[in-house]
C-alpha cells in the first residue's frame, strides 16, 4: 500500500501519539525543528527519505516497520510485546511458538510449557543440576553450581510470579 505525503505525516503523528511522545522531544531527538515536524505531520511539508528516517529513529522504528501494510501495524502492540517482536534475537523463539501453534498446540499449553521450563531453570539456578539416578558426588555438586552460575550470568530472569 502506497502512502502519500499527507498519509506519511498522519501516520507519523499516530505513531508518536501512540507512544505518548511529545512533538518537541521527537523533533529534538530527530535533529529537526519542532515546526518542521509539525508541518510534516499535518501534510504541509514533504519530508525527504532522510528526514523520515531520522524521525523514525527517534520513534525507535525502522523504515520497513513504518511502511508495513496497515493491517500489520506493529505500533498497536503492547510495549513489552513490541520489544519482543522488534528484537531479531527473539525470532527463533517466535518461530518455535508459531510451529507449535501450527501443530495444533493451544496457547494455554504453550504458556504452561514455558512456565515449566522457567520453573526448571529457576530451580537449576538455585539448586544446581543432578541426575535422579546418579549418586551426587562433591564433583557433581560443583558442576551443578557452575551451571547455575552460568544461568545467573546469562541474565535469564524467569517470571517471579510462579515461585
């Protein structure tokens, strides 16, 4: 879908307002004047691609996201979901969830699976990892503690509500 100049301005304003950002702050971050941004948003001024890019950078958005089809408007997502979707490090995780859904697994079951993994990691982080059928030697205790330390250092912080 092609956006005309007036549409670009309206869409920029809609995105800025959906993020509860002030015109002055976005203009300053983008390195343009407040009046220039105002004229762009009202369709009175035609921005260059470079200017649109600067504004989008100030809005923490890419050109591809901005020109996505209206029905794919990611700016309407809750902020925490927006952060998850924008981060390309999360794509494999999101693809796994999509694959599970394609296999007919319900959202509730996927959520329960993730909670179970989170709880398991929380326990491993706290207690260490041991095989139930093995004798727990001092070496295995040390190994489990090293594993737990690696998890702690990774920054993984499971949902604390499930403790």
